[in-house]
């Protein structure tokens, strides 16, 4: 009875995903590819040629940009992974999974741009840390001429990425650990005389890694193609490839769009090759690791390394928190000059003019975030319900489809997608921005919702069916209420992802749609940290408020349902 | 009357100078929202545009929606993307704050509406004679495809509490920076302000500055810029971070002056420092001045893309910006502090009195301190200098 209906639902969902998510990406890639090989009629380029590639390779600083991209991308991902694993190993016994996840929320919720703006001020030679220890400890009456931000090696960018990626890895690791019998492994390993750290590396990590492989690739792809954070923290001349591509796309010399498109394609190539190289390194580590494990060394030597990783993560978190606090202080300051640890004078002026400035941006951000999240959650529920009705596990290709938008670099298809949308008569506006953002929000919602959805006790649904409830009623009256908490969490994650989107909003909104993120990034290249502070604070607070609502609402609605008070699902 | 007019506007055909065509434009503009694409890095300018929107709404029923750009080229790219998609009307960009290379690029590709300047009633306050600053943009004749709105002039800003005697020429600047390494820098040369700094140096150092008014041919470029690169090779190692990296734009440079990371900032607006003091963004001890041989100056314009959705509204906005009352408001140091583009000789007594009554500030340079205004070189020089600089100094 349910089979035909289930098939219909699945077909609808598949059509929506194919037409709404996959097609735009392919169309965007197609337009970018055409331009990369010389076809962009708008600027009179109508012949296939390799000129744009030649121009790209000849652009000053191209080689440095590419090297810098690879270095910052790989270094930050590898380091973030190592730190997160180390921290999880050290902290696993000390606090529960739930407490850990809650501690991480502020960092996950804070958009990259806001965090980067705060960190840039925190670690600058004239920044907050320098101000706190000057001149009494350092003797600096004027800031020293050292490159702590926008440094040539991209260390500040790697640092910024770490603050953002370590919490993400931790959350993923905590979720994966709940699927492993960690405690039994630990006691078995220790009974056999292995040190605690060694059990983590030799026993638990090999089982953990396959569970977090896809998120690792997502982080690697992101780190290789990040734009907003790299603008604020990265080297400026030349910048990493993704920033260079963005600049070339927007340069006064419009013929640069051709090499920019070539570079955008190359950016995808870098990500694909990067993931392939990472995959190869995984194999190598597995082979070498197996030899190492077979040798059976029991040592406790891993312990100090894990402790150091744990300590480093705590320092990262503290600096991240300090960065956010500095944004709030700036938004309330009037004059704050070096080397004062706190502003000399305070003012609410930056907050007092919502009308022309942050009011509109806040409004747009909420509307776009709300619409994008609603769409994505609805689609995700439809997808999962379709799977339920078909009683089929998810195919590999379907999983890949979900991850596709997260693995393809945004810059590679956004310009092309813009041209496609314009040709279809969808000019820059709310609709295209919401659509483009949904490409990136939907995967996260889907990832967040899948596991709790599948973990739902099937007996409840069967009982409802036995009592005569049809498929729709089973969904609305049984599944959705029980899954309210994970649904809200997925929605909060989706909302946070939407708030943080920079390139899709910039390219698809024709710059007309100002959100907190686009404004904050623009203002970060201005002279007024106080106004930037207001935008960044709002940008950080908004997703956090969504998370709080996601926690509070189910608790309130289910206040008379003791069985649903915990982490249902 | 209305329909043919709209049709003419929609196809981008130049309008005949009909007696009542302006009234028709004003009537058609009523209720429109003009998307003005303007660099958004300066809060004063953003506030001024918001103020103008309020005035226009009250008087003409038009509102301005500022599209804040980090770089003017973003708007150019957008119009190109729209043209690529065959969108010849209802475009998303109604008006652009534009200058030099961007203007040249759009004009050459036929992306601009016009000529429209002579249709604006307030154009009568401008000096429209051939070669006047109001009709020449970086040596390119504007031919009515853009309308002036503010005057810009290169100045250096320093903190008088830290620097007693600022260098008055580019040669003296090299000596000063050699004596105080790491305390001077300029914005990245890919940025307008950074390129302007190099152009200012070029005009001072080149053997024959008149060559710069023509196109930069290979040969002319080589001879004219040789002293510039020799000077810069010496200056660069003395710069902040040894010239390995540069602030993105003048706003960041101003923030660095405020933070004490460097001792100089620069601006293309003589009142920028005074206004920043007013807003608590620079210490009260900063002063601005121009190099003693004079400094580069030019006028900023607004242009309307060929496919703008709200052309009539954009024209009314352009006209409003030329109103003597608007120009006096813009020159007010507490508002925008940008100097008027109007010809003083064409103003009536009331308008002149309004300009005379504007407030002053210690950080505001006097006319003597501002000195002579030097002509912008042909845009090809800026493009080539930026390219050559990137080739020489990008690792």
C-alpha cells in the first residue's frame, strides 16, 4: 500500500534536488568553463581559446597564490584534525558528550567573518593582546612592526581557520564516538598494558576516522577555497587563490573575467586534487599505522602530545572567546587608542542608527535565513520520509549528492550561476539569494537531521500504523513531534550557515541584498571598528539566539512530556 | 508625451532638449527607488547618501538605496553580466559613483546612458567649457555621459604629536622614511588610493610631466617612469613591514595611523582627517597637507548604466547632487567635507553666502596648505603603473 505513494514522494524530492540543487551547480560550472575557454559574449569574447589560461599563469603572484592556498588549506585541516582528536582523547573522560557539544555551540554558531574580524584585532601588533601588555611589560609606546596578521606565511589565516574548524571536528568526533564502544576499548586496551593515549591512537582512531571522513573532506575543501576569512586574516599581496579569483572577477579590467573563470576552474581542480592527495595520505597512514600497531608497543609516549593538543585547543577557545568580546567592546567604544587596555571613552552612537545601517541588514539576514532554513528543513524531512516509506537505506550516490555543494568550491560556479539566473530572467534579488544559500544550507540540515531521524524507535511508528494512522498522520502526529528537538537543532544549524554566507549573497544579490555578513566584510576594510563591531556582534548573536531557541522551544512545548525531555531521537 | 519619452529612455537614445522634458522626467521618476552603487567604505558618504534620500523623498517622491561596494568595479561587472544575459532593461544598477578607468571601460563598451548631463537643469552651475575639470575625467572627455558630484584632491595626513616636520615632497619623504623605517606605507597599488600615491610621485619625479597627459606608449612609459622606480626601489625597504605587504585601502591606512602602527595616512579628500577627528576616528592632533609642488585632484562623477531600471530617478538624483544647497551641505566639515564641484562665478549671492558660512577645523588644511591642483594623468598611466608595480614587486 505504501510503496507507490512512497515512490511518488521520492520522485518529487529527487526532482527538487536535481532541479533545485544539482542543476544550478552544473549550469554554473558550465558557464564558468565556457568563460575559462574564451566564451563570454558580453565582453565580446566568442572564440574558443586557451588564452585565458596563458593569461592566468602569467598574472603576477599566481604561483605564490597557489602555493599559499595549498599550504594554508592542508596545514589548517591537518592541524585542526590532530588537535580535535587529541582534545577528544584527553577530555572524553572529563565531561560528557552533551556538555562538550554545548560548550562548542558558540564557536560553531559564530560566522567566519565575525570571528576573523575579532581575531584580526586581537592578534594585531596594535591589537588587544598587545594593548593589555603594553607598555608595562613590553616597553612599546608604539606598536611594533611585526606581521602578526596578513603575514606572508598565512599563519594568521591558519590560526583563524583552526578556531573555527576544531570545534566543528570536535562535534563530528563526539557524534561518531557515540557509535563506538569507546569505554570497552579503553578498559580492554589498558588491561593489556597500553597507555591511554596509545589506545586512542591505535584502537579508537582507526575506527573513528572512517566515520568522519566526509566531514574532513568538507573542511579541506572549505579551507582550500575560503574567501571571507582569507580577506580579513590572510596575506594581501598576493592573496590565496580564492581571494585572487574573487578580485579578478570584480576587477575594473573586465577582460580579467576570462582568466578569473580559468582560475575558478583551477580552484575546483585544486580541491579535487587536494581531496585525492588526502585520500592517498590516508592509505599511506593506514599501511604504516598497521605496521606500527602490529609491533605492539605499549608506551605512554603519546600522552604528552595529547595533553599538548588538549591545552592548545583550550587556548584556541579562549582566544576565540576573547575575539568575540573585543567586538562587543569596540561596538561600545568611542575612542580606544594604543596602548590602552580598554577604551578611553564609551559611546552608544554606533548602535543608535539602525535605520540606514544595521537595521536593514539585520532584517534581510533574518528573512533570508528564515526562508532558506524553512525550505531546507522541509526538503530534508521529505527526503527522509521518502527513505522511510521506501524502507531503503541511503544509496552512496545520494549521500554524494548531499555533499556535492560542500565539496565544490563556491567560487567555481557562483559567477556562472549568476549569468544563468540572469538569462532565465531571475535578476538579483531575494529569491536568487535564498535559492543560492539553500544550496549550502540544505546539506548541513540534511547531515544534522539524518542520524536522529534514523535512530527513531521504529516501534512507535509501527504502533501508530497498527492503530490505523495513515502515513501523513504518522509523520505529523508521531514522528515530527518526537523529532522536534533534532529538527530544531538542524534548523538552527541551517540558520547559522545561512547567516554566515558571503559569496552567494554577494554574487546572487547583485550587491543589492545587504546582510550582516556582506556588510561586516565590507566594513572590515573600512576605518571604523566601532561600526564593524556592531555588525559583527549582531552576526555572532543571531545564530546563537537560534541555537538557544532550538534548545528552549522543545523543552517548553514538551514540558508535560517527561519522555521527550531528554535528547529524544 | 510620457510614453514616447519612456520608450526613448528605455532604448537609451539621447533625448531631444524639449522644453518640458525635464518635468516629464521628474514626473516619471516619482515613486522610483534608485539603486546607487557607491563605494561603501566611508560612513560619512553613506550617511550623506541616506540624507539625500530623505530630501529626495520629501521633494520628488524618490528614494535612494545605496548598494555599498568594496570596489566600484563590482558594479561594472554586474552590468556586464546583465548584458551577457541579454538584459537590456530593468537592470539592477541605476547609478554608479564612478571615475577614470571604470568610466572609460563602461563608455567604450557602450554600457552607459547618455549624454544626459545637459538635460539636468542644475548643470548651469557647472563650468562646461571644453577642458574644464567638470567635463574631463582623467583626461577623458565625459561628453555628457557622467555628472560631477564631488571634488577630490590628494593630501597626506600625519599626527603632529609624533611628527614635528612632515616631508613636503616625495624626495623628502624618502629621506624621512629612511630615518624612521617602518613608519610609512601606502595602500596596495591595486587600490585607487595606492595608485594615486604612485601617480603623485610620478608627477613630481618625472622629467617632463606634460607627457603624462597623453596615452602611455611603451617608449614614453619607460622614460617617464624610470625615476619613479629608482625612487621606489630605495623607498620600499624602509616601508612598514619592509614593503612586503600593504593595507588594502586608505581607510585601513587611516585606522593604522590611529592605532599608531604608522605615522602617515593619505586621502583623496582634504577634509577626510578633520571629519575623522569629528567622528572620534583620529586623534585631535592630526593635520593634513599637500606636497609643496601641488597635488593631484579630480572630480568624482555619477553615471547611469544603459539598462538601468530607474533612469529618470537616477537623473533627478544626479541633478539634486548639483544643487548649490546640496553642494554646500556636502562641503560642511561636519557632514561630508568634500569640496564643491560648482563654478563659484556662476553662483548667486545666497549660494555664495551658504558656502562662506561653513564651519572650520584645525585638521582642515587652508587653501595655501592645499596648494596647486595637478591634472590627473591619462588613465592608461594608472593601469600601466599598477601592472608594472605588480610585475616588479609581487613575489
